[in-house]
């Protein structure tokens, strides 16, 4: 009888030990599952920027360039009309150039630019950097180096540029364009001067 009780006790102890071992194994497995590191999802690749500086620091639209006279800015927009007068090449951001931003390349800087800048930059989306000045009531930047003009990668990879358009002007617009072609502009006092700042009579440059 005594041996029978001992056998029962031993059986109970073995069963208890087996139960504890099973619980420990299950807990360890659960812990292993829960502690498996989760891989973070890979971010979607960003499309390449069409500009060298994708942040666009100091960039403004050509439509608001008149609000920044005297400041150094990067003006962005589409060149919709060009005109090479021989003395200067005008890159217009509006068909009505009198009410829009204009990039100006004087003849003295032509050797640094493509042979026909009026064709090369036509229909291109660009950024022009420099000081914004006022000329005959509209904003402009004088471009002395090709480094001041950045062509968007989208425009650069496009088909060859279209030939420049021949603008049509009213009499008043023609007179102003004639003065612009001759390098005549108004200074801060409203007086007409040439590129060197010498006072001139605009009637001498307007055909009667």
C-alpha cells in the first residue's frame, strides 16, 4: 500500500513537470514570434526633378516679377515669344511683352550664347536668375551669362525649338519696341537714355 502511494505521487510529479515544460515551450515560441523584427515598407522612389534645385529656393513666377524690383531672384516661366534686334535678344514671357517679364541678352554677351538665342530658348520653360529691374514699366533681368538661364529637363529633352515668331504691334507698341531694339530705355527719373546712360531724344529713333 505504501509503495502504491509513492508510485501515485511520482506519477503526479511527472505530470506536473511535463505540464510546466510544455507551458514554457509555448511561451518561448510566442515570444519568438512577437519579437520578430518588422521590416518597414520601402518608400516609393521620387520622380526626378526637372530642375537642378528641386527645392525652388528663391524662385518666383514670372507673373509676379514686378513685385520684386531691385531684388535678386530666380524667375521661372515659359518663353512664349523672342526677338533678336541685333543689339539685343529679348526673351518674352508674355505675348504682350509690355505687361510681362522679359529676359534681355545684349549683343556684347552673344558670343557666350548659342548662335541663335531667339530660336534656342523659344518655347522653353526656364529659370532666369539675376537682379530684377524695371524697363518701360515692365520687369526684366539682363542676362550676361548662360549660367543665368536654366532650361528645365523636360524642355531640354523636347523636340528642337520652333522658330521665333514675328510679333504684330500697334503704332504705340511699335514705337516702344523700336526704342527697345535700339537699347533706349527710361531711367529712374523717366528720362530716355541709351545703354551707357546718356540722355537721348526718343524721336530720333522712331520712324516718322
